[in-house]
């Protein structure tokens, strides 16, 4: 059934400001909740974070104080939404348990978007980072058992496998190789325009989480792991952010942000299994409609444009639905594990010249790859338990990644002629 949010009648902005009681909703139970409910909460928290900071940047580029006030009113509402969603995480869910949710989100959201995407360049970008987030899930899951005696399977359910992919040590690339071709909003599929906005906000949330909270981890090894993987998330945010069309005006970009939020809340509402959380998505969707129409009002006032000048077809495309993506991920792993970035493209590590930026950067950052936290956390687990922690339905599609008593640190990082 088609749904166009521009055809809906919104509530007045002043009427959607929430009280403290409205914001303080009941947290989910970390053991009883469906893993994808946790994932949805993380996604929408990141979406609101992006909305808030876009609002600040927009305001800082405005000369008109009345316009700044309009932006501030919407931004205050977005801040309340973010605080509400952040509070859904229960007090007894620790930093590392939440991290497992972040990586499950990165894996299964990316896989869903890639499978429904039509733009080949965007698919390449999604599949490339997918393998890296999949490997991050594996590294954190091993640390979860080593440090806390908890099994990540309890938090991801049966939806997502846990096993090594392109090793994290291979993810550290020169910044030049993270920038990719941007889409053209004038011709891009509606789903593509949403995809690049959504995945950028989601990865940005992960980057910020690791950047700000990683130093609170209780061991130095854990702090080092968050630092290392947090730097990879910087790569991902650079890559995904470069896909966004830089040509639209501030007003057009604002409308696209609000439309994306409406689409996401509508998707979460239709996909949610928990009755309490479903009511929250419904309430926040109604609020987001008001934000969308406030943005539309400013677009009309300041640029004399309407919504269909920015979004020709306002009907929502395929809604996001979280589901098992095991076979898709295995296929991508089997085909692309040895790829790395090469300016706007991706290239098999064996075809990369020894004077490439990738090898120059690796030789700076990973002088002794065996000392990397991402490698040490697996070695320590093997030393303690005799093998690594993984949850596989069948053996890894990559032969070099099947051994459970050894961690590979050359795949996707070294070739025969250049590796030091």
C-alpha cells in the first residue's frame, strides 16, 4: 500500500513538545527483547543524532534569526526524541553488550539495503563495508566471552552468524581511498537517496559511540580495540558520506533529512514486534510528520520550491525489514574478502601496486600487525579457551578463515610482492 507523508495532515509543532514523563519510557528487557528491537532502537538513536547535528550546521549557516528559531524548535523536538530512544536501553545492558547490537545493526541493515539497491556503485560500497562490520562483530563477541563470560549469541539470536571475515587489521586504509563517487539526486532511485542518508547516519552513530565511550572500557586491551575499530568506522563514514549528493541546498537537504526520518519511523512501526516499542514508533512518526511539513514550509518560503521538486515521488519505497541475511553475507564474503579501497574503486589486494597509498598507510599504522588489539583479542581467547568464539551454521566460505586456533592477519592486507 502506497504512503506519501506529504499528503498527511501534521500536528502543530508546539503541540508535540514532550514532558519529562513522555520522554522517560520503560526500557526494554535485554534478555527478553527480540534482538532486532534493540537494533531498531540503535538505528533510530543514530538517525536522531544526525538530525540534531544537521540542524545545528544548518543554523550556523543562516543569517535570518527567525529561520534559526524555526530550526531550533524542530531541533529541540529531535533532541527529545533522541533522549527518549537512548533511554530505552536498560541500565543493566553494559557497553560491550550494546556494542554487539551496534554491529548486528551494521551487518543486517547493510545487507538489507544492498540487496534492495539498484545503483551498482552504492551496492559495492555497502558490500565492502558489510564484511568489515561482520568481522567487528566477531572480534567484540570474542572479547565479550573472554571478559564477561557472556555469549553474543544470546544477544543476536539466531539471525546473525558470528565468524571472521576480512580481518580488521586489513581495514586500515589511506583516507584518499575512502572517497567514492556521489549519487545524482536528479536521476537517482528514491530508495538510493534514502539508502545513502540512512547508512551514513547509522555508521556515524557507531563511530561516535566508539569514539566517546570506548575509553570507558574496563581494560586497556578493550580500550585499544574500541580505538582501532573506531578508526575503521571513520573510514566507513567517510566512504558513505561521500556517496551523498553535495549539490542540494540547505533547504532541500533539510527536507530530505526529515523525509528519511519519516520513512524510517514508518518502517520501524511496521516491522516492530514489541507492543510497547511499537507505540513509541507510532508517536515519534507523528512528531516527525510535523517536522517534515515545517521543513516543507521553509522550502516553499525561501526557495519557492515544493516537495516534488526535491522528491518527485513522495510515496515511500520498500520499507526496511530486519531479517536473516546469512546466505547473502556468505556470498559476499566468498566473492570479495580480498578487496581493498583504491581511490574511487575497489581492487583485489593481489592487483595493488607496492607503491599504493594502501601499503604506505598500512606500513605506518600497522608496523607490527600482530600487536593490533583486534588480533590480540582473538589470540587471548584462543589461549584461554583453546579456540575462538564463533556461531556458524556451516564452515566459513573462505578456507583461510576456517582454522579456529589461529587468527589470520594477512588476508586482504598482503600480497606476495608487497607485504612486509
